[in-house]
C-alpha cells in the first residue's frame, strides 16, 4: 500500500449519484469503512431529503433506533451520548442515519456539521442524487471533493451530463474540478460500457475517473460487511479514497 493510500479522508466528502440506484450509498459506506479500517474516525451521514437506507445497508454491528433528527433536537451532547445516536459497522464507521419523520432542513445540517467538526472526525455524506436542495448549503459552503457515482450502463452514461450540469450550476467550474467520477459496475457479466470512452469525453472537465468492479457481496442486497468484499473492491475504494484526499489537498495529479 502506498503512502498516498494511507492518507486520511478529507474532513468532508460528498457522494452523489448520477441517477437513482447509482450506488451512492454503497460507495459512501465503502469510503467510510476504508478510512475506519485504517483507524480513522469517520461518520457516514445520511444527507438525503427524507431518509435513505445507509444504516440498513451498512450497520452490521449496531443498528440504532435513533438518528440525525433526534441528535439535532438534543442539542450539544457528550461523546458517549453522540455515539448512542449512531449506528455502527464492524469496520468501525459510525453511521448517522435519518429516521425520516421530517424533511431535511438547512438548520439541521448546520448543527450536524458543527457537531462533527467539533469532534474532529471525517464525514462521508450520502446525498442520494440531489445536489441543488437548499438544506445542503452548510455542506457546500466549504470546498469538498465530490464523488459522483454512475452505474456502468449506456443509459446512465447518457444521463451523466445532467448530473455534471447540476454540479456546475451549483458549485461552478471549481466544483467540477473537485469531482471524481466513479463508475460502479453492477453487472456480473462484465463491463457493459467502455470506460475509456468516458475518460476521453470528460478529459479536462473533472478531476478524474475511478471504477468499482462488480462484487457479489454488494449484489446480494444484504447488510454489507466490509471484510466480505472482494480484494479488488476494497482496492477500488482505496483508490477513490486516495483521489478524494488528493482533491482536498489541491493536487492536480492522479493517484
């Protein structure tokens, strides 16, 4: 493992799906678990508008009955109380899930962002496939790497233009320059689209392109255990993690 891969994730990483079912949640968990397995303090945050399934998909150690809404309502809390609001993975990631009893608000994410920063932890935010929502303003106020996940399908590649346009409209060219497009293969029969064509098309527009191979464990739809992912899958998450770190540090070269 290179020194680049050993570097910690940036304080905040945004994971966005190019469309529904792109793999944003599994990528969020993959990045967070990669950092946690290396000993990093990291929280995977459900930043979808009405609640996603990041805890249901990834909490193989502890599934909390509480979540982000209750944490915000409680106000400042001690570390042990904070942990009680979080679900956990066996790799050591804490998951701050949305219960879904109310729609996400800007005030809520101001509180969450401050809480995480005060604890000095890295946060990987699962945004689903929406970036323009007003409640995301606290997350977008500080330049952060964006991991844009697209499934390896021709129709999804065609829809990628809309997702990139959304990033450009919201964050400008600097936001696109901080974007790592990550192609997720969800087909057991192989890669159905030539990723090199995408690299040629997007050259100079985004920071870089990474790939995540098909993984039988992810394809089963059961609770994800990081240790049960194939070695190639874990290596892919290492590459995406290293790319996010390079983006945060302003390094233009690929890792």
